[in-house]
């Protein structure tokens, strides 16, 4: 168990806002959507963002930490301003909101991967890219 002093000292020494550090600890330093670790390398470490499960533009900001999660910038952009409450107005807990947001982002990630796969195959077929 980590005490508040340890968290505060780490936040100060490593230049993290305590609220964002709390999100990272809560997710074990992983993006809640793709699962990649922010500790894997410098690209991911500095790709940390905080995502509002209910977009702040949809009044999600009023819930504070209960509405925030640790997300990599790529997943945060994929989720965009999608509001889980529009299709699921009965959701109330962070776990419920996170579940449907994760499903939404996962579907968009699969779509993106398919698009990259098609581009990769086309580029290779045309000799524009040499597969390693
Ligand atoms: Zn991610």
C-alpha cells in the first residue's frame, strides 16, 4: 500500500499532477482502452492523456475524478467527443461508463487496423513499401 506522502513525493519529483498520477496508479500505468503501458517507452510515457468518459462538453466535467481515466493520446482521439450516455442513458458508475467507452474505442481501433492493413498490402503490391 502506498501512502499519500509517497504519492505526493513521486508526483513532485516526476512532474505529474497528483490527480493525473492517481489515474495512472488506478490503471496500473496502462491506457484503459488499448492496455498499452505508459512505462513501455518514452513514446507511451509522454502519450499519457486524461480522457473524460462523458465528454466535458457534455457536462462530464462536473464528475471530476469519477469521470476521468488514463488514456493514450491515440485512443483519446479515437474516442473523441463520443458520449456513452447518448446510447446508454441509464449508466451511472465509472465502471459502467468505462465498459461501453472501451467497446466503442475497441471497435474504432479494429477499423483503423483494418485500414492500415489494406494500405500496407496495397503499398507492398505497388512496390511502394518493402515488408521487413
Ligand atoms: Zn490506448
